[in-house]
C-alpha cells in the first residue's frame, strides 16, 4: 500500500462504487508461461578440478625437495632400493 494526496492505493487493485477494494486482474486464471531453450544449454559446465589437475607446476624436483624436508624424505624412501650385503655389481 502507498498513499498519494491522503488516499490509499494498492498495486493491482481498485475501489469499486461502494469504496471496497477489488482486484483489477483475477489471480490464477492465466496459463503458465512457456519458455524456449536457453542460450546456456549448449555450453558444457566448467570443471575446475580437471583444470587444476592438468595445470603444469613451475618447479623442479630439486627445488621441491630443498624447500620441503617432508617431500625430500618421501622421495628418498620411495626411490631407495636396499641391496643385500652379498650382492656385488
């Protein structure tokens, strides 16, 4: 409701000859609106996880192991191959 010049007004309503407020449009009589295809329907969704996985890291293994002792230890343990004492080259 809003007022103008001391009179009350309701959007979508009017006063009849007796001063009662009545709707200008009956509600719910219109059929639902039908929409066509959207412009974004043909665009595939963006996959940020795949994008990060395919991103190339700008660091060498030497830089990685020098900066982080945890990675150095994991790399050393993963590539270490114990030899038996009796084995000779």
